[in-house]
C-alpha cells in the first residue's frame, strides 16, 4: 500500500467512474485498475462493485473511505502547517504559564502583541499549571514557551542542561489574611510577626515553595505550617474562610473585601518570573517573534522602570 494508491481510491470513490477518475488523476485506466486491484488484495476485501456500466463502493468500501478521507486530510493539514511554520507572519504558539500569570502578565502581553498587523495571523494555545509540570512538559515538546518560576531540577535532570531561562519581571510576595484577621487593617507586616499564626504553605510541587522557604529563613522565622497546597487560588480560598494565613504572589484581580493582601516591610526577596524555552531546539519564526516581543516588552514596561507585578 502506498499513498498514491490511497489517493487513486479516493478519486475513484468520488467519481465512481474508472475512465473519469483516471483522466482526473492524469494516469491511464490500466494503471488505476492495477492500483485498486492491488489495494483490494492487500486489504482482503472488495472496495468496489459493478453498477451497470459504472462502479460503486461496497459497504466495506464506504467504511474504508471515511478513514482514508480523514487520514489524507490530516496529511494535507500537516503539510499546510509545515509551510506556515516557515512564514513569520503565520504560525501557532503553544504557551504555558503558571496560574498567577493568567491574572495580568500573559493577557497583557498577548493583547499588546496581536494588534500589530503583522502578528494578527499568529494564533495561540494556552496551558496552565505549576512550574514543575510546565517545565517537564516543555522538555517533552508540549509547549514552545513557558512563563514560570525557575527550577534547578526537573526530576533528576538539571533544568539548565536543556532549558534556557530569561528573567522577565519580578512579582511581589504579599501576606494574605481574612478580612476579620487581627492583621487585616495593617499597612504592612514584618515576617517575624507571622511566626505565631497558622500558615497555609505552598506544596513541594510548586515553584514558589523554595522562595517562601527563603523568606522565612532570611527572617530567622520557623513558620507554623498547618497545610500545604499547590495552587494559589485554592490557598486564597482557605485564607478567606479563616483556616490560616499565607504568603502568596500579588494577585491584582483579587477581591480584597474577601481576602486582604498586605505588603511585607522587611522582605528583600521577590518572586522572579522567567521565560523558559528549549535550548538548541528548532523554533519556528512566529514563536521566535513572540519570544522576542515578550523579552522586549517586559524590559520596557517593568525592568527599566523598576516596576513589579
């Protein structure tokens, strides 16, 4: 079986006329008859039957045509995507990012990128997760780019052996408390003051775990951890209902009538956000264009202005 025989079969199924199909395909009728006969022998079933002076698909032929049509369409789509991948004005970007980046940074960057006329035909596929999973997926080619925390190891593998990390922007770490908490009306709070309160902590799967550890270590405070949770908004939910307090990245869309976010006054450690991509991997022009845009945009809007999220 070869691709040409499948194309011949599809055209003959469409015309249901041997000489017309041969003419449309630009081949002789004996060549078409030979190809269909070989295909039927290989499959072990008849695909066509006589219908007066013409031919028609058998029941099995109709079934086979459905699969062949889908398969050939997928091959055409793949060929089209490969052609598009070489055009910097047309392409598809698979972008992964951590949960908190979906509140401001990623929507801001994408909407600033696409209004430019040359970028309007570049499409996106978005995925969210924790830093560890996103970077593992990046190594497995499930994403083109990832915006996340830096992680030195992905499993047993050193992340810098296969990934490049470009600093983009820093994100403030805030104290989250319920509105009726004793600290709720404070303008700022020191890390030392948190030692006695039940603390909801990021789990070890989160890229923020080591950062929060560093904040407490720098302040010589041992946190009173009562729960470990992976995702920011779930932590916020527990804080809202008074289960404990938490150190979390700044969430600009958070309703502060439900959860108060309070700055830390003695904390020099902020959350560095990175753009990660595969080292020495072929990158289509549209992905390169978007990667360069992210870097330049964050430099202009955040780094050069000493501005944080």
